[in-house]
C-alpha cells in the first residue's frame, strides 16, 4: 500500500515550475492565519493523520480545531504518514455523518 501511494504521488509535482513551488512556500510561511480563525462560524470538521510527518496533529489539526468555534476533530492512524490522505475509507463515515448532521439543521 505504501509503495502504491508513493508511486501515485511520484509524478504529482513534475509538471510544476520549481519557482512556483518556492513562491507558494514563501507565501505560506509568511502568512499567519491563526488570528483569523476565530472568525469562522460555520461548523467545521478538522481531520488529522496520526503519523503525518509534515503536519503532526499536535501542531496542526489539534490547534486548528481548538481555534475554530463549532469544530469537530477527527484524527486517524495511518502507516502511510502524510500520504494517509489516500486512505479516504478511514474517514468516509466521519465525513458522511458530519455532512448529514449539518445538512439536517
């Protein structure tokens, strides 16, 4: 499964200009969204991946969820780390329930 996920990700950025990647990274690093999160009033589902090496839940999903009123947090385990996003089946029920609950209100 990990090899398959890596193969699928292998060509993802190959068509991008390297300067674009640098520009996007610099823009993201210099932007602080933390002070704006309290303005979000919509019910929000925040999903994190235990084992994500790039965005560990304790420094990403958990603080994000704590900063947004009416948010729900779902963290799931993945041996694929950051590529765990490819395991949509692990979050399918949580997403479906979340969408059902907000659409019935």
